């Protein structure tokens, strides 16, 4: 069995490394898009089992990325991570999970394990 694959789209470098490290620790292969400008190429190369998606990015809006992911890979699990509580509420029913920053490593590991066990 191949490792599950998580695509992390997060512009805060420290958070991106924390998310990436947590998912690697949980047994995932990962890629990190730090600006929202590489996700299309990464999605074209491989279908992720999970996407960790920040809403506010320098080169893209997370809501548009979510729409792109849903169109291409409707079964991919998408977890939106944001500090924007109001915007997060508008994504109920669109994203599979909405996590309000700050997100603990323990929360990420629980999410990683629950998705892994469902694959």
C-alpha cells in the first residue's frame, strides 16, 4: 500500500513546516505550496488524499482553490485552516473540515489518522 498524500497550501512558512512535519510524522507523503501559485501543477501531478488549505494566500484565494479541487477531485478531503472565523462559516458544507487557527499538532495528527483509517 502506498503512503497517503497530503497537499498543504499555506503561506505562513512556520505553519507550513509544522503542518508538513505533522503529516509526515503520521505517515503521509506531502507537498507544500507556500503561495498558492503551484497548487495547479501539484494537483495535475497527483491526486491528494487530503488538502490542508489556507484561505488567504498571496497568489490565490482559498475559496477558488477549493472550487478547483472539488471540480477535479470531488473525493479528496479538504480541510480549510484559517483565522477568519466569519469566512470559515461560509465554507460549511463546501470543505470537509474547517479548522480555526491556531491549530494544534495534536488536532492535525487526529485528522491525519482519521483520514488514513478511512482510505
